[in-house]
C-alpha cells in the first residue's frame, strides 16, 4: 500500500531587533522584535498512519516525547480539527537547540502546515497561526516566514517586504540557554530609553547594510551575558573579525551572528572560527517570503 507522506523544510531565524516593552499580566513579556528566516534548516517527513503520533529524530539529545514541539503541533492539529488520523514524523535536526534560532518553533510551524496539506484540512493561514500561538510565541512567525516585525508576545506578525538577501555568519557556542530563565532575570527599568525598531525596518527595506549594522539591537543580550558570561567572549571574538559591526546575540541566545556584506566574507570568518576550534559555525543567507505568505 502506498502511504501518504510529505517532506518539509523548517528554517531557523535570527532576531535583528528585540526590545522588551514590559511584563504582561499573563507572565509573558510585551515585545517588539524583527525576525528573519535564514537558510539553515531542519527537515521533517510526515507520514499518515491509522492513529496516534510517533516521532523519531536524528539527534539523540532531542526528546521525541510529548515535550517536542512537533509532537505538540500534531496534537493541537488533531484536537482542533477532529481529524481521526495519525502521523509518523521523522525530524532531521540541523538547527542547534536552545540557541535562540527558533528551531523547535519552526519545526512546529512546518508540522502544522504539513498536516494541513497531508490531511487536506484546508485551514487558512490565520487559523494555522492561531494554532501556532498555542504552541509557542514564535510559531506564528514561521507560518508566515520571510522577515517580519513581531509584536504582542511575538505572535502578532507584520511582514516586511525585504527584497535583498543578507549574508550572515552564525557562531553556536555549544551552550544551551533557557529562554524562560533569561526572561525571569530581566529587569525592566522605567527610566531606560526605548530603542526604535523603525531604524531596523527602514535599513532592511532600503537594503542599507551600514544602517542595518547600526540598528541591530537585543534587549536580552545584557541579561544573557550576566547569566552566561562565556557568551560575551564569543561576541567579542566575532566582532574582531567584523570591524564594520553588525554582531548580535540572537533571541535569548546562545547563538551569536554577524552580518557580512558578502557571503565570501562569511566563508572567510567561518574558516577562521574553525581554525580556532569552533566547529559549529554556519554561513547563511536570509530567506525571502514565499508568494503565498
Ligand atoms: O512562548 P514560548 O513557549 O516560546 O516562550 C518560552 C518562555 O519564554 C515563556 O515561558 C516565557 O517565560 C518566556 N517568554 C516571555 N515573553 C515572551 C516570550 C517568551 O516571557 N514574549
């Protein structure tokens, strides 16, 4: 019998800007963040079964139980649609975990989109985004893809029509950071100056590399460096190779990226990092939104 199956790509993201506006009554934080998909991706195969959810993964450090966001996405989809079918998912993990690169959230978004196709459920993008928000704050962004300004707790997604493909070098320091721990230790001062997200949006839309470098910002960097002091050294290392600037921690960390003017520059920095014993460095390009997004 020919089983119905589908192959999916789940890209990572970086945060080009992240400001925390305040703490919300629900415990989450009100954000202004610009996220951009990059071409470092996990792949997922979904295969229809008689019932239930099965999950396997190439990375033995990744749990394949109910805590995995692929599993959660499949469960939410089954519950919300009432579909009485099962799925066998296989996840090929390439995106470092607990790195601020959104790997788990992207896997969840790809699973929701994939099941919508596999089970011919015909759900709208808005409906998939609502389901995604139940799974994690970053999941709705990955339903849309491309580059977007994300507000609320991250789930309100405004696409930015970026036409240029930007190049980055990503350094993964092999440190796992807990996002909840970072937010729990964040001190929101009333007197501090709020950073302006419009500078980042304008730089992206006008393809101005220098302006982009100057506008990159992440409010979580300071607390991440306090809790994981080794991270600061990795940032300084990357800054040493990119004197023009444009180096930042992604999300709650631990990955640190540098914006490079050309892919060639990113390749050179990668070689230097490898020579210094840093094995997990990735040359990536930003992804443009697909026509359907
Ligand atoms: O939404 P998600 O499950 O990805 O969030 C992980 C954790 O990060 C939350 O439990 C919360 O502690 C923190 N968080 C937050 N404010 C946000 C997003 C995440 O406090 N806007």
